[in-house]
C-alpha cells in the first residue's frame, strides 16, 4: 500500500543533523542530475515521487518537511509542475535558500527553448502567393496586373485557396470543386496581383492524400493589351500523409513551417516556391524548385467546418478539412514555453552546468568535487546525445512519427529529427474530446503509423490511445516523459530506453518492447 501511494521514490529524507548539503528537487529527473553532480557531498530528495505525474501531484506533509530542511531547491517550472508543488517550495524554504528554476536559468548556459503553440492546428506553414520583379522589360508598371491562375488539380479531394475579408466573407482564388474553365481564361480560379507584391490566404483540402496543382501566370501590362504568358508550374502537396513518400519525388525538400509563397518571377519568367522554413522573415526566403519540393499539410491542420453558412463551400458543418491558415499564425503565435527541455540531451547538459554552479555557491568547499563530478557526467551526456542521435537515425524517414499520450516530446523531435505527429491531448490532465479521438485515428491511418507510445505513469489515463491502437491493430510501446519508475531509474537509462523503443517499434523490430 505504501509503495502504491508514494510511487518509487528512494527513501531519502532531508535532515538538520546531516552534514551533507541538503537539496530538494521537484522531480526525480532533477534529483538524478543533482545526485550525479553532488555525489557524496549532497543529500537529495524529490517532492514528486517516481511514477507520479508532476503536472498533477499534490505535495504531502513529508514533502513540506523536506523543503523546510533544504539548503538548496531546484525546480523545472515553466508551468511543468502542479502549482501546489511550487507553492510548497516558495512558502516553506528558509530565507536565503537558493530556489532555482532550471528551465529558465539554463538558457544562460545555451539551453534551447521551444515556445508552445496556442493552437496546434495552426502550427503549419504559412502559404501565400507572390509576384517578384517589376516586369519592366515587358513594359509593366505598378498599374499592371499579374494573373496567377489554377488550371488543373489532381488529388483525392478538392483544393481551395481563399481570402477571408474583415467581416468573414470568403473570396476565392482557387476552387477545384467546379473544375477549371479555359474558355473564360480560368477567371474563377485566378488571383490578380500587381508587380512586386504578395497576398496571404487560406488553403483547404477536403481529403487526405497527394495533390498536384497546376498554376499558370500571365502579365497584363495594360487593360487594353492581351496578357503575356510568363510560365506554368506544378506544385505538390502532401495532405495528411507522409511527405517523404510522394511517388516520383524521392529526396524532395519538404516545406512544413515558416513562410512560403507560390511565386511568379516576372524578370526570370518562371514560377517557383519562395520560402523561409525557419520563419525568420522575408530576407531569409530562398527559391525552391517545385519539381523537387513538397508542401506538407499535416494532420494537426485538421479543422472542423464551422456552422456559418458562408463556409459551406468547405463541406457540411462538423466535417474535417485540412487547412493552412491565412494570417500570421502557427509558429508566430505562442503561449508559454514548452517545459520538457531535458528531452534534448544538450539541454540536460545546460541543467548540469547550472546545478554545478549553484552547488558551488552554496558549498564552496566542495567546488573541486562538484566540478569534477560535473565534468565526468557531461562527458557521459555527450556520448548519450550521440547515441540517441545515431539510434533514431536508424528509423527510415517515412516512419519517424511519434504519436503519444500528451505533448511532452517536442524537444526530442526537434533535436533528433522525429516528427511529433499526434497526441491525445496537449496536457495529460485534460480529458480528450471526441474530436481529439477522431483526429488521432485519422492521423494513424493517413500516416500508416506502426506504433503509438504510452508513458507508463499515464497508463491509467490513456484509454483513448490504447483503444484507438487496438482498433487500428498497431503496437503500443513505452516511452518516458516526466518521471522514472522501478524499471528506468536514471536520466541516462531513460533517454537510452526512449531511443531504443522508438527505433524498435517504428522499424518493426521483433525485439521492440511492447507496453
């Protein structure tokens, strides 16, 4: 009974009679890092026991007792821990005791942070249309028009590109639902832009699959002259499916973030993608050949068609479409910072450096020990980082998709090339909706996901993930996010385990470990 209540926390209680430096941490992961740096000079205890969820754990009286005796306190924070845990630290630490939030402080030690997106369905590429060049050689001026027309679309559903005016009225530039009419110059599927300009717009795709959209550009120098052909190009979209598996485009560049425009270059006389995948701004945009580039529209872009009658062109209210947003959204609109920094080993190394310097400040006599321990551990973490990278690189690119219980692995994905393709809910304390379940099912089917990943400590609250996996006939494999258990007891073990579990389960290895 006591084991079930307290999890797997090592029985270490802080004391006023212990000559060692007394250190309290919020989680077992931080406890392990501190123990490796502090060695025999520190006694360290964590408030959240192993196997418990730091997002929801409520501190006990014993936890408060440890806080009272602490000489140093380490939390992760950035809203990782339940607020009651943070309050227990702040209210019960003695005056003058260092109270360090590692995720925030580690930035000074070169830790990289990822902002959390407020709405993951908006966390996609921002795609518009653009005209580059003045067309002066053809006699164009600022009163001239560039006509960018869709002339054909091949795909499993319909594709639409439209602007939403200030009062919500849609204005169409591409609509494949009624075909493309060359008799009227593709009038109903044409965007009109002046030279050297661009426009934002939304893009909607009614079914998942591969789409190829043919665009043709013409320059109308004056209203009285016939438009002059500029060029024609086919643009490829991977909608809800893996962009690395597009037939005939092996090794293609995949655009899935930042800014991009379907671009008419008047001076060069051609069409191409002008893109800035990192979202740094127009100065960072580069030319991409559409014949070797795929625009990804991921499953997280699934949106329900609203009840507003003005949007019936997208389908019946409540049905799903994949949509790229019109405005500067997605990676440009953020909430808090993702607190799970340690899923990138190099961020854990920054934690270790901050822990080392904090312990030295609190216990100067132990400086030599802390520096030596930290140096040895940083060497091990360097090797761990290489091992995780090499292990995950063994997964074929088309299978590097992580679907998990909650949104805790963004750093793992960014650092080691794993796509975070889906999760049940953003926060494990939140009950999934029917829409969450439908989105999860469609993601698994569209991407042909071979396995999903479940954090052992959340097994009791992961019925949606396990039920969907059972219905789709795929594996459920373990992965560790926020906490240890009796099988995985150190940070080194955790990261090795995660890398091997991902590799084995996503490649279909027989020795992969099932949950």
